[in-house]
C-alpha cells in the first residue's frame, strides 16, 4: 500500500532537516543535483528505489527512523534501525490489541486470561525460567526463530513468538465467530473494529465527498484527551 499524503508530507519535512544535519546543502557547496542524488542514495540504502515504493507501515517506519538517525535526534530510532524486529513487534502487538482483542471480547469472557494461557502454552520455557511471573505481550519477540527441518535437515527460520500468537488468535477467533453464526462484517461492526469488506471500503472512500457536499470538514476536529 502506497504512502498516505500525510506520510509523504512528513518525509519532505524531515528530509531538509536531515540534509542540514549532514551538510548536504547548497550552503555547504553542494548542487541541487548532488542533493537529489543523496536523497536517492538514502532511499536505496533503506531498500527502496523511490518514495513511491515505500509501504505505509514497516517501510515508512524504517525510512523515518533513518531520517531521525541522520538528524541525531532519536536514540529509539537508532535502535530500531539496527534491529527492525523492534518495529515489527510494535506492529504485531498493535494488531493484536486493537483488532483481535476487541473481537475476542465478543465471544470470550476473560480475554486476558485466554491470551495468557495461549502464550504460556506456546512458550513453556518461560514458566520454567520465571514460574512466578505472568507472561505478557511485551515478553514476546518478533524475531524469527531459527531451527532445522526434521525431514530434510535444512536450516530454516520459523515464525516469531508474536507471529505465532497472532496466527493462533486469528484461527481461534475464526472458529468462535463461525460457532456464533457471525459474518466477519457483523463481528467487526459489533466490536467497533474497522471492516475492510468491499461495501465498507466503498463507503469510507465516498465519505469525504459526502461531507464536502454537506459543507462539513473531511476530518473531525481533534479533541485533546483529558489526561
């Protein structure tokens, strides 16, 4: 999925700051062509031929982190640049907490206990190392798990702990939804989770035009949280 307009605008706000920090400027004696070549070289180093090739989640996070590293303003960004699994962990945890958990709450009385049991069953080593502690999502990693195929002896990488949990929860949720006789659309609407079925996507795409015709702002005014 291509970058959103705000993401593109964010890139072009951060790029001049990075250029200034690295002395890639006209004042430092570089030509416009040389500065543009630095931009292309930068994106290439992030794994993309152009900004149009950057995806909205992992790709944009990597590009933004690299820009902040050039600026020297974010230790967190530097850590995530060295270890991309940190960002992947955040993405997976966000999906579990904001999309899977609200849906599970429709069918499971105690979702926290339900997920904790799955995590502990899949990671029994933890109960041996720290039997007194309850496992949480923050204890799981997005790093691929190295292993060997028993049949072929080939060295392989298996899904990470967080990916395994995501797969398991998605499968369990599908079973629970079918048992309840709900469609995916029904489930997501009841849970207050964004539905990506065709009618919902079409409605969301038309909403800005409908609001514009009604003379209303396309984006609701942001209200600061009280805490």
